[in-house]
C-alpha cells in the first residue's frame, strides 16, 4: 500500500483535554450499545436491529443538519464516502455485532472488538507517514494479539453458534478498523465530520432496511414494538451522537489515537453487563481482556514518530 503523505497545511495538534473529553463521550455512549442490543437480541433479528439503528441515527442527524440550515442530501463528491462508511462503519458491523450478541455475553464481545485499535495501528503504519510503528507500538500489537488468542481461542474450537459469533465479532472489528483508516483519507473538502456521520447512518439505514425487507420481510420489524426504549436509546444515544464525535476525533487526532476508544468501550460494556444483565466473566476472559487492553494502551498512548514519506 502506498504511503499517503500528510497534507501541506496540517491542522494544529489537538490538546489532551480535547482528546480525553471526546474519547470519554464516545466510550460511554458506544459502550452502552452492547447493553441495548443484548436487551433485544433473541427477539429482534440482527438485520432489523441494524436497519432501525441506522434509520434512527440518520433521522436525528438529518434533523440536526436541517437545524443548521444545511441540506441532508449528499453532494456528488460525498456519495462514495457515504457508501463506503455506511458499509464498513454502518450496516455490516452492526449486523455482525447484533448476531454475535445472540450467543456471546456483551463483555467478551466488547473485549474482542477492543483489538480494533491494534489493527488500525498496523494498517496506519503502512498508510500514513506520521503513524509509523515504534518499538512500543509494535510490542503493544503483539501483546494485544496474544490477549485475543487467549480470549477467543477456545471458542473457535467449540463449534456451532458460539464459534460463528466469535467470527462475527472479528469481522465487525476488521470492518470498523478499515473505516477508521478510510476516514483519514477522505479529502477535507468532503470530510466534514457531521456530514460523514450523517451519510454513514443514512446509507447504513437504507441498505440494512432493503436487506431486511428482501430477506426477512416486513414482519422482521414487528418485535421492535416490545423494545422501543432500547431501540431509541441505541439509535440516538449509542449511535448518532458518538458517531459524530468520533468522526471529528479522527479528523483532528488521527486514526490511531481515535481508536483509543477501544481501550474504554469494553470496560463500559463489561460493567453494564455485570450490573444490569448479571453476566459472569470467566477468569480466562478477564485475563485475555486485560492483556488486550494493555496492548491497546501501549499502542494508542505512544507518541507519533514521523518517518520518511
């Protein structure tokens, strides 16, 4: 993959308080998404959850755009970024996560996704000259991957639905990672964070709804009537708001630092799973999750090392 040189007029390095506040907002809201999905899983099909999540998120962001006197419709230059992000950061991982949570507890599922920053850092090393891997980052990646192996290794050999759920979470993690990298490559003229978030949710909702109607039919949405509070919370508070904040964070701080949400989201998901859902964690899961988070910490807190382009 060719190295993408930094733009001539690079934005000023964001302050630590900016990064910390935005990371905290994203992590608290995104971490709660596992709880809301878990409350619906088993009753509402994964496709219907993804469709409703996308449509609700798009509706909120479209109203916000209209309130700012901006059209929610895409410009020609925005169509491709909206489609790419609507897939890689929208309907595809949303379906995979919703499916995975039919078999996995929310805590272990979030821990698997915590490996996302490790993947982002590895790809960013080859894509961006300012994201070169230092020894600390490389060590963090290796440590984190060891934690992933400990966390999911036995599950893959169990067979059946559990193994498929683990693979679904791995697929969602890779999809989110590719989206994080892609956002950084979107030209600034078409890369307004609020517009990217709007387009992502709009395309995610449209594609997921089309797939739901084609594969399952309109009856797939019927069970949502019994889960409206959880669905509204998922679409508005755990999707529309954190997606907008995260897009802004990627543009300002880069994909590796923005991916530090992976260090905090699983912590929130585990706490909510234990307190609200009364989930129990195995010692192996706790150890694997801690190792993953240690690796993510090493990767995302290491200073940037600019290499030759």
